[in-house]
């Protein structure tokens, strides 16, 4: 990527000109090479004199606030682990057999979370929310299986969370294939659902068949219709595989016309089976980029929002997701993990992302593992500092870019190219919609943070240093 | 749409030895993206967050660039305090790609709006009619749109937003429609004569004299075969051919007394006619052969307007209780949209679906003011109201600026006159989303009405 880069200023080639972009200000416009250089000069030497013929251009930069100092970037992880969200990877049972499932849900030896473990996690989240002066705590049921398939514990966990004196927000990721009883319970007791649904009947049934190999489309549409009728909040998370990339715009149109949902998240799955993340070939990556851009056109025509996790220029983050920081992500075997995809101990990155256990008396956190993970993330961020996506991508999803065994980082391959191309496309659309200059709200979540810079990679610090949060010996 | 990675041009160092610094806007031409140069000037006047109306006075034919400023997104101001027109919006039509919307009003103006950002692109005056523009239609090819004010028919071009021709007839005009091929304009006059005019010359091609009845509504089938007129208790169907004196080929009687047919529309496939009665009932008719299909009670006290989407699968009706959408042909109720405003609760006078069938435009109003509202009919939400600050904001509350436009001519913009005139501090952002460093336009009556653009979450 040929960029003119100064701290927090990026100039991205775009159709013969440059997108001149300040990610921390969430501001961008399109200029020629001279404009890009002038902007860089004005930022680097704010008090210097500018030639007369450029006074107008400098005035423009000042008027749109492009020469303001960057707001402080978001802070790195606060080392005190005090999660106020309980994310329960409840079970690996599943009533579907999605062709790309990273957890191979339904195909492995059964693992269900015991009720007592779930209740303990809820207690911790509620207690931390109270101590941290948060107005509510969260209970989230996540994948690796279909949460309502472990119905008894699911129901009791929800009832328990609701019985707490502290307010609770309950949500889940689900495939939407529910029984009547389950649907009624979900609509009554949950605050939202992230629905995994892959599009038209053709795509949905091909990618997400039932465990018996049958169609899941009708069951999901029934759930959607009921959620729409009851104005129940949900968003659709769609996975697209290589075989159906060109169907993406059609699927989005289907969502817009046949459902009441207006927020869609698209994630690609480039592998050929249930083996987890696979980097695409350049040709497949190009196809995904084109299909996504066409799908964005369709979504815009319906005034709907289409997102992809690797392209979020409206955000400012220092890590891709907050799983490691503010959530107690709990596996059925009581392992505490820092990634939603590490659903069991056999995952290739289980060693890297397992940061503790939930014992009978509370969390037992492996601070060394947490620190190690944090250092790896900082390393990644430093490696990414030349990329204009760094402040919204946060170094990308760790499970996509860490090498197994905690030994390093994978190369920046096609996924990074996809992230950059789609981020650039989004910036161009923002600029187009805004007229000439895009400015958006600035989301700064923390203060007094320095730019990560080069971390001190001291391998001697990466020791296992087990600490317990209580006085008991383990 | 494939992303292109163009080669950046080799520029000089910024000392200006070769090329001056320039900024660009992304424009669309036939769906393709291209970069157009923009000027730096006027960036400090009423930028993001302010309501703008730019009226080009003379010169440059490039209407798209002359009306823009540095940030061309207009906030979706509430209709509570602002209007689209000075009188009721009688008719509304989209152009072929849905990016422009024309509204014809009782205030004797036609306004062309950019969709969905809401900029006012152009305004046309009428024939000093006391009722203003009562008819407006667009041809199927997206080349022309026509309107009628008093006795005069006006023809306009969509491509450069200019008036092409006008012609004065010998009587008042009650209705207007293009023939399917766009080569003729069908004009219903108040003396019950249907006149056919050529397009674009507006020369008289022929006439058909209708029986002297009281007509309340008019519809022409998309294939140009049938002309339907609605009166009390029945619909008359005329076969339009050879311009002879016609008597109705069919009378569709629905046997209810005192039920005027207030609105009608043919389905795009020509197979059905939907008639709306004053009592709030709908009747579906088959056209080939002509026969009654079914009735549908809508729950509205009366129906003032009707529109059907381009696929013929969804239609909308408007009445005092709001707008309702139904599937066709089953007639299943989909959404009801009620305009919440403290000003009035008038029935919409006109409805139009956009070409991609995702939006529904509705024209409302009384004698003192007209409102053009855009609905997302699938969710029932209001997306925006189209606002003309200059003609609808109180005169003592606005300020007008004039400056020289690139390429000659003057550009005039009108913005609300901010009583606080407070600069937005660096790193802060007002509820009106003004770019920091510029004037906050939050006046006492507008701060809660500024809504950020709805495309991207922030």
C-alpha cells in the first residue's frame, strides 16, 4: 500500500487521487497529491507559513477541523479483570449442521454446561456490575452450539438472571430454529437475538441444513415473522461461502423485502468444510469484495445497514473485540477464554486464549496468560501501525492472525486486503453521501493513552504466573 | 461494482510549482462513479448540521454543483416547524432512477428535490392559478415530466431540469397522464374533453368528447388502451382509439349511492383496476374481460389518493387516518403510517412509490402549507420531510448569503439565523452535528429537530 503517512494521517490511493483520512478524527475527503502533501505539511508544521496560493486550501483544512490534534486513542486493556458480562458457551449440541461451522457443533462428544456453573457466572457478572457502578449486567448465550438446545439450563439461567436485584440485559446468538415453546420464552424473556441466517431458501438450505439434512429455511422464517410481529429486536448475521458469493446482493434484497430487520452483518467463510478459518485465494477475495460492494448498494436502496467486522471506519478501538476485556466467556468445562470461537480445549489456539477457570469459589485467572495475550495484541497493533485500518480494525481478529502455540503472528494475507478494500469503499461512500468532507462522531472510550509504538518484547516476561483471586491454594 | 485502484498522479511538492491543491466530490453518472472538482469557497457558511436551501439564480447549467456546499447532507428536519411548499402538495412523482422527486403544489410551484438527501434542486413557477399546480405526471422512460396549472400545460425535462414548452388550452385542466410510449400527453379538461397533445411539441393531436358527467378521478391504463373516469356510484371505461366521440364501453356499477370514486389506479400489468370510494372501501376490477373481483374495507373514513408499486404487488392508500399499504391482489394489510404533527393531520393528497419500491412519498397540507414526507413503507417509519427553508421559514429567522460560483453566476443560500452563533468547540460536537470550529445552528426551536443523516451509524 503506497501511503503518505504521518501519525494518524493516511493518504489512500483512490481512482487517481487520494482519500486523505484522519482515522482518530473520523474525517476524510478526496484531494490530489498536492493537497495530500499540503495537509501533511500543515499537520507537521502547524505554525509555518504557507505560500499565498495555498492559503485557501489551508483555510479549507482549518474550517473543516482537519488540522485539530487527534483525540487520545483508546486505552490498552485495563489489567484488572472485572467482567460485568457473562457469555456462556452453553453447549455444543446443535439442531443444524452448518457447512462452515468453526466449532463442528453437533459432531463432537457432547458437552453441556452444568447449571451450577452458569449460575456462578451470572453471580460474578452481576456483582462486578454493581461494584463497577454499571446500571446493568449482561447475560449472553453464544455459539459453539445452539443455546436453546440445552433447554433446561438455558431457561433456568435466564430466570435466575432476571431474579437478580441488579438489572440484566439478556441476549443470544442463535440459528432461529426453535420450537413453539422456545420461541414464546425467547420473545418474552430476552432483550435481543443475533440471528444466524444466510439468505434465500437456496443459500440457507445449502449452507445451514438441519441435522437430518433437511431444510431449515421455513423454521427460521417463522421465527423471524414472529419477531417482526412482536417488534422484537434482532439483527441478522449472515455467513457467505465461496459457492454463493455472487448471491450476496440477492440475499440482502431478500432480507430487506421479507423481514423487518435493517441491520445485517456479513462474514465470509472461505474454507471448504467445517475446519474453521481459511485464508482465501486472491481471486476469491476479489469476488467477495465485489459482492459485498454490490450488496451495499442494495442495502442502501432499502436504507439498511450492512456491516463486515473487518471494515468499521466509524469506530475507534485498540482491539478487534472486547471478549478478553469485559466479558467472562465461559466454556462448558469451566474454562474461561478470551475468544468466542475457542469453544473447547481441543481448539488450536486454546493455549493462547484460555485465561483461567471458574472454580467453586470464583474465578481463577491465569494472569500470565492474560498478560501474554495482551502483549501479543500489542505486538500485532504495532505491526499494523502503517495500515490505515489500524484504529478500527484493532489488529484484526486474534483467532485469525495468531499462530498456534503462542509463537507469533500469521502473515498479513488476503483477509487484510479485504479489510482494506472494504474500508476504503466505505470511506468513499461516506464522502459521497456527505458531499465533500466526511466527519463523524468521535468515539473515544478511554483517556490518557499513548500510541502503542513498539512494545518491549521481553520473552522472559511470558511466564505462567498463576494467581488466585482468593486465598485458597490450588 | 468493482473497486478500482487507480494510479495516483505524480504531483509536485506542495510549493505549488506544478499543480495547485484540489479537492473532489464523488458524482454518479449512469450508476458509475466519477470524481468532480469542487471549490474551497463557502466552506465556512452553514455547513454540516445547518438546513440549507440553495437556489441558483442564473448562469451555469450544472444544477448539481451550483447548489452544493462543503457538506451537502441536510438534516431531516421535522415537519412541525418547516414545510416543503407554501400550499398543499397536490401531486408527487419520482424520476426513473428514484434520485429526484418532483412535487406540485397549491402554491403554484413545482419543486424538484434530490432524494434521499433532500436538497432542493430547482423550482418552477406556474400560471398564477388560484389552485396552483393540480396535476403532475412523469413518462415511463424518465425523459419528461408534465404539469398543469389553470389552463396551461407545462412540459419539463428531467435530464437538465428545464422547462421545454408550455401551451395554454381553452379550458381548465382536471387531469394529466402520459401515454405508455411517452409520445403523447392525455389531458382531461373541465369541459369533459380529453385532448391528446404531442410530446415534446405539445401540439394538439386529437380530442375525445366524454359525456358531460361529474368526474372525480381519472386513470389511464399503462398500455394506453383504457381511460377510466370515476363518478358517483360508477366507473366509466372508455376505449381510447381513433379520437372519435366516445361513449363508455363499460360501466362498472357498484350500486352504492353517494359513493364517489375518489381515486383509481391500474396495475402495471394492465390486468386490474383498483378503485377507491369516498366511504373508504376499495373495489378490485379485472380488465379483460371487465368484471368485479372483490371489495375490501380499509377502515379509513375516506380515501384521497392511491398508488401502486412498479411490480404491482403492493399498493398504498391515503386518508385522514393515515396511509395504509396492502398486498395485491390478496389485499392483506401491511402497514399503517400516521404522520405525527402538531400542525395538522390532513389526509395526503398524493402518493408515489419510488422505482425500486422501497420508499413511499406522500404530499400533504392545507392552504397555508404543504409537506412532502418520505416513508419507509416496510417499517412504517418516516425517513425525512423535504424542507424549503427560504420559502417556509419565517423571514426574520433566516439569513441569505450570496457568493460567486465557479464558472460564473451567483449562488445564493439561505440558512436559519442562529441566535446563539456559538462556535462548536474543538473535539466537541453539537446535537446538530456541526463540524467543529463552525457555527452551531441550534436555535431555540430547532435543536431537537436536527437529526443526523440516517445512512451510517456513528
